[in-house]
């Protein structure tokens, strides 16, 4: 005799998970608790993420060209090919500059409107395009290299956000949490094209997806429409219209982002709605520090006291005076007070 699941238990179809991208993404959203707060955090964090994209692109390609096993793919277009390489790419080669452009566009896309299904469709296509399908010129990259690269990108983004000198900690946490969920879903949508889980179902979905992709479809296109290549500001489309964010915190129509995306209304649960775009009030910050020191203690010791025992390593990226600075151009401890 078999028991039905309790009424409180949500039912999920395994077949749907492996054959329907919307069903898979919806379940991942549900399991990871990716919701309105995360979307609003990503909107608020767009300009900070955008600021570090060029630097991240450079350090990613420094990393990829550090190892022969990842550098050779730019020549062979197949990481399974272990034969001789006629020429090795360099950072300033035209090929790598071309790839940097696409990575910059990809990260800009990753930093755009995640409320649209075509956003997740393109992230899924990124996985498809790295298993020798969905391109005019086939490219196959083993998952271990894709996963490592995505992990390196995530680490760099998190470090840049967490070390931002003017963002309050609760904003950093909200942005990093939301960004981590998006990157993890991207990781899943890459990895699923490389493994055999649900193989009894996946062929029919692959055939359906490939049927929608034109054989001559270029990289950066989805369903024949260009989705990469706008190096302008990150785009967020609200339910009521389109908004383009900028460093001024206003849309292309001059409206504050909070107003355009309903972040300023009283029912918003966004942890940083209502904050001044020009920056926090020093008096409020001082009160916050005082409250934190009184309420957050570890073994009876206040956080300010614990900081003297913490000596973190130099990060890859810092934002100093509003500019992105790479590790090699930093002093060992750029934020240590002058003595």
C-alpha cells in the first residue's frame, strides 16, 4: 500500500524538471527562495556590478590564459582535443579581445532584467552553446572548466561588492545573496547539458530547443533577436514599462529607479528601499554603528574590537574614489588608516 504525499508537500514532476525550462527555473526559484526581495536587490545593485564588469573580464582572461588546458580551447574549440596546438593565444591577441567583448556583454546581460523568461532562456542557451550545439562554429568545453570559470566570476563579483567602501552591510548582503542565486541557476543551466540526469527525457527537450534555434543563428542571439551587445547601462523592465538604470539612480525618463520599479511604496519589503540615492546620512550611520556595537557581540567582545584580529588578504578588485582598481595596482592594505 502506498501513501500519498501530505497536503502541505508541493508536488513536482520530474519529467517537467527535465523537459520544461520554465518548470525547471520555477522550481529552482522556489527552492532557492528567489523572489521579489532578490529582484529588488539586483536592481539596486546594478550600477555597482556594472562598474566592475570591465575589470572582471580582464582578470577572467588572465586566469584562463594561465593554464594550457583552458587556453588551448581558444585554438581547438574543443577541450577534449589534446593534440598539438599551432599557436597559443595571448591577452592582446585579436581573438581574445573578441572573446572579452562577448564576456563583457554576457555579464551585462546577467546584470539585466531577470523577471523575463527570455533572460533565463539565454542563460540556458549559454549551456547549450558549450556542448557543440547551437552555434555555426561548434564549441565544446568540458563542464569542469565552465564551472571553475563561473565560480571565479562569482568570487570576483562577491569580493567587489563586499569590499565596496560606501555600501552598507545589509545592502551588500542582499545583493550578494540575490546574485549568488542567479549565478547558481546559471551553473545548473550549464551543467545540465553536460550530464546524463534525466536522459530518458532530455532528448525531446533538446530537439525542441534546437528546432527553435536557426542554424545560422549567431552568438548573442536568442530566437533570432539580438540579446547581447548593448554596452550601455543595464536594463530593467518593470511590469509597467522599461527603465534604464544609470549612475545617477534615474531611469532614461528621469524618474528615480525606486519610483519606476515601485521600490519606494509602503508595501515594499526591499531591505534598502527609502534610502537616499546620494548616500547614507552620516548621523544615521553613526547611530547604526553604536547600535551594532551594543547588540552584536561575540563572546562579550564588540565587533570593532574583533577587527584588529582580522587581517584579510588583498582582494582582486577594489573600488577607490569611484574607480575600479585591480590587485596588482593596490598597496597591501589599501583601506588601513594612515598612521
